[in-house]
């Protein structure tokens, strides 16, 4: 199972083309174990959590009803919320919902396979219907690293791992 440091390392490796890494919340070690329940949130935005790893600082946004965690590298020093007790309790609740929803969302299709989706800027931004650049990855636990994934569940992974950013999500 990948750690947050593995997520940060993948984002650093692909930073020239991809900005985000989306993963099921129950596939990231610290999220599944609840080890980040006290991470500071962004001032004015409790949806964004700052996490320091030995591979760099991450910003995480949870999509709890979809079971997806979206990560990107933090480029600037964040302004933390001053309400850490509320933020920690709220994060623990949202994290629990996301981990539970992830198991349901995967429909038992992945078994032990851990997949992630790198998301980059728009391709054909001037076109009428631009699309985001995406790259599917799978985590190899033996090597402790992400590798490009092009297996039989590729279409399903791309469709399922891309969070809806609408307010109803």
C-alpha cells in the first residue's frame, strides 16, 4: 500500500506534465489508518489539508462521497486554520466517510491492485471540448514505487478515479 511519501515522490517525478494524483482514500496507508486526522487545514478552506512527508509537503483534498483523495505538491508556505480542534474532528469524520466510500466505489474489482490517476493541464484548451491530460498508475509494493498502468481495468479506473468537482459531490 502506498504511503503519502510515495504519493509525493510520484508527483515530483511527473511534475512537468501532471499536477494532481487522484487515489482511492482506502489505498493510501496513512488515510486508511487515520494517521493524519490532526493535519492542519487551509485557512478559510477546511477541504484542503496540508501534510508534510519526507518527500515534500502535500495538499490533499478529499471527495468523501466518492472515496477519492486528490493530492498535489504544496509550492508555497500555507496559512493554517487557527481552529485546529474543530479541523481535526472534521477531518477525521470526512476521512472516515471517504475511506468507507472508496471500498464501495471499487465494487470489489481491484483485489490487491492499487491504482492512481495523474491529472495534468488541459489538452486542446482552445477546442470546444478540451480534455485533461491523465496517466494511470499502479503501485508496485515489491518495488515501493508507482508504474504506468495499462491493464484491463484502465477505462474503469480513469472513469472512476476522476472526482466530480461539482458542489453536490
